[in-house]
């Protein structure tokens, strides 16, 4: 028995020497300075892979948009590289049709899940593109960045959002998308219905009237299939002037201080209570 | 149930829901009047949407093609009535989205005669030509799935289909369309069988009919023409016998492999109403423009089977059957697998077998959902021998990929037996639908 122990001990000692793999100790140091959320927003499978990339020089530390910028600076100084500019990205919702402005045509009963509701004739909301408000996005958000408002719309806390994409996948109506915070001009609607048809289902729908497109410089905003679409490759042209004449407030300006700003001519919505179950079936 | 029912064939597992067919099964099919306006969605079948071949403002005659197939797994559309194409635009569809549709305004004084089509000699066509001839009729599976029929006729190379199965089970509660078609159009069913047997190269055909329709069994037996190798087999009443995998198991003891086609088991399965349409339309070279639909449920004063033009608004159809506007739930299809409609402003499509209208007092309030007690009732019920209990637990944890990889989620065809028997009221099938939808989405991204 003792002999066997000695043999194994020697084998292990030799293997430890011969098969040793060198790993840069800085990888552990860098990883310790990352948030450890493994959210994947940087494009790597997790924080460890991101740290390896930083040490290898293939990724700039600033690409981690979730981390405190000060931490990214210290990673950069540890590695002796430039922190690089990684712009914070957040999830944005392309719908403003809460229960107080958008009609519900049929009552859904069943599992409290948007995906479940969407599979049964679309979920009963008048606007087939709109948010169902059952909070699948809130459930999948591991960072607590999404809360459901009283009107039944998800509100994203930009400070907590890591752009991890979970809500984008969870939403059965594909209303979420990930955008840099500098994308301030935002169309909060996905309805392809036009004019009165769109307004019949939701008071804040984009009617495709084209005023924003006419007011926008260059081809910043265009109307495609009855919906205003912002060309973010021309984002530097964006200004609050574009949203001023929008009659419904479907196109908004997301200000870092004042939050969501609607144009001057957008109709005022004072109703807080939900609309009744509309017109029956 | 008759004394010899124990001797009849069936499949293992399954459930016995209340049949509720009394109110419509004895009533002969009647034609519904034409609505003033109709809407023909370009995607009412599985596969690629059809492409419109008419312009806005164009006049069309009843039976004229108005859209061409968008690929091989696609079918053309035909004008359900004589009128003018008002516009081609987005409109709500039965899946709850918006899809391109052709809006048709009828000419009130038109005779609505089918002026389109020319007789063709079926016997002169090769199996390959038969496939494209069936595609030209626009016929899809009329049992509810709406899968293009001609695709089933094109048997993949290297496979041999020896038996055609005609599905006359109609195991869904409330529905009686197939029953009426078997009683009223047995000749068309035989014509259809002859065509599909030749197209797939089958040596024989079996018509499977549940024994609650013995009058149909007799009628079909009388109608089998001399020389056509067709047998009519009564089956024990059990749900979901009308699923093609269950029917192949019940009639022949053959199992269609997981992820495989019926052709892998040497069979091709067609609904009897589909066969009747193929048998009727193909020799006349016409298109599918109407179908028999069961309008039923306690919310209708005149339940029955009606021959309705495709594209007819559901509200119009239900009003004709004595619908008073007070409604709690409208189910498209049967109550086991059908989907609740969110609106009556939908057109009748090729896949709608029946419409069940419930009044508020007929619908139970939502039941309290208890945790799974692991009684195993769902395992006993599942005709695919899956483990719904375990799948349900995983679904609630959001482990959708695990459900697919280890517990064969994709073999579930959503028959609803597990939810039906669950004493804890767990909506298992809805969980599975959610899981499948999320898995589909993830595989795309």
C-alpha cells in the first residue's frame, strides 16, 4: 500500500511539472475587476473570456459597458493599454401602447406569459404588434432593470441594463432591441397599420403621416410600410426638431436627464385608468 | 358503445372526452348565402404564402385563380365568388397577426356560377403530373392542419408507400364535418382515393372511421367501386385517433418514426374531406373555393353543418347560424386542439373545420392550479408516450432546451390529453407551446 502511495505521489509530482500549462496571472486580476455577470453584452461568452481577450490585446477594456468606467480604467492601466471607447448600450421598447391608450379586444385567460398569450390568436390586444404587458421581459431580466408600469408597459432602468439581450429573445412581439444610449431619436411603435386604422387600436400609434420624415434633415427618418424608421447611420443629424410635429407622440426623444420627451404638438394623454374591454368580439 | 367494440382496433393511451356531436351529426349540410365582402388571406396553409396575380380593381369570376403558389410547399388561391378585387392589404389572420389578404367585393346580381375550369382526363396523367394537378386545385389538409396535399403525394425518392389511409375518425368533440362528408359525398371520396393511390403508388387503401359513425361505415362500404382495393375499418372511439401517427398505429400497428414522415412507415394519410375535394375538383380542373364547416356550440340557435365560401367573415357565418352577439368564447376547430379567436372579424380559411361558440354560462371560471402531485395520469394519457409531468416541471423553470434535447418535446403534437386529465389543473400543453415557440426563436437567432 505504501509502495502504491509513493508511486502515485511521484507520478503526480512529475505530471505536475511536465504537464503544467502557463496561464497569465493577469487574467485572474482582470477578471476580478469585471462585474462577473457573464451577460455576454460584449460579444464574448462571459467575463473570463473577456479578460483573456483583454490580456491578449484583442479586446479593449472599455468594451465592457456594464462595468464602472473607473474599473475599466484600472484594467487598462494594469495592462498598459488604452481603455478604448465602449458606448453603453441599453434595451429599448418599440411600443408605448399601455392599457390606458391601447384597446384590448379579447380577454386572455391562461398562463401569465406574453409568449403564451401571443400563441392564442395574438393575445387579444387590438394592435397585433403591441406589447401584451404580461411581463415576460421582467421575468427574464436577471439584473432587475425592467419593471412593469401601472399601464402595463415595461420600463427599462438604463443604469441597470447590461444589454444582455435576454428581453429581446423573450418578447414574442419582438419589441425590444439593443441600442447605444446616443440613439436618442426613437420610434416607440411597431404598427404597420396607417392613419385612422392605427388610431382605432391605439391613441399613441404611428400613423405614418410623414411629418417627422419631412422635418428630418437628410434621409434620417423615412416612412416604410406605414411606420417611421430612423436610419441610425445618420444619427449625428438627429435633433429634437424632428419630433415636434408628431400628432400622436409616437416618435420621441430620449433625454438622459428628462427621460422620454414628446413633441410639442403631441396630444396630451391624461387618462390613467385602463380602457375597457373594447367593442366585444 | 356496441357489444363488440372491445374487438375493434385502436391505439394505446389517449382519453375519452364527451362527444357533444348530437346537435349537428344528423343534420344534412346546407349552403350558406354569400356575404357582401370577402377576404382571402394569402397564407392560410402551411408553407410559403401565395402570390397574388390580380390587381386592385380587377373583376374576377367565381373559381378563377387569384393567387399563384409561392413555392413547391404552397398552393394557389381561387376567387370564392364573382366580384371585384377592392384592395390587397394587411388584415388580421387567425394566428393573431396581420398578413396580406385579397379583399373581394361581390357583385350582388351575379349568378355565382362557376364559369372557370375545363374537364381533364385524370387517367392520362402520370403520377408526377397528378402532383402538379392537385397543387393547381389549391387543396390542403382540410382536417385542420392545412398542409398542402400535393406535397404528401410527392413521395420522397427511395421510399415506398404501400397503403393510403383515409382519416374519417373525427375524434374532436363537437365536430361532425367529416361525418357529413362521408355520408353525403362517398363517391367523391372514392374518386379522391383512386387519384391519390395512383399518385403515391399504393396497393391498397383503408378508411378508418370511429364506431360512433357506423352509418358512415355502411355508406362507404356500399360505395366502394368494384376493383378498387379499399376497406373500411371501424375503430374504437378514442381521442386523438385522428392524428396521423395514432391512426397508422391503430389500423396497421405501424409506428411513424420520431421526426420522420408517414412515408417512412409506408403510409400516406389523408382526411376524408380532403379526398372528397380532390375527387370532386381534379376531374373538373377547378379550385378549392368552399368547404363544409360545423357551426355549433350552445351559443348558436341553429347549429349544423354548412357549406361556406372561403373568405366569408366569421361574424356573418355565425349570424346565419343564429348567433345573437352574446358570446364568451369562440373556438376555431375543436375544443381539444382548436384556438380561441380574439376577434370575429376574421375570414373563413381552408383549415377551419368547425367553430364552437360558448356562452358565458358555458365556460367554467379559470381553475386554481396546484403543484404536480406526480400521479402519472398524464403519462397514461399521452399517446406519444412522453413524460408531460417532467416536461411541465422543466417548462416552469424555463429549461426549454433541456425539454427538447432530453425529453422529446418536438414529438408532442399538442393534442391536449395531458392537460385534460391533470388533476392539478396544470395547463401543460400551453407550457409546451411556449417552450416550442421560444426554442424556435432561439434557433433562428
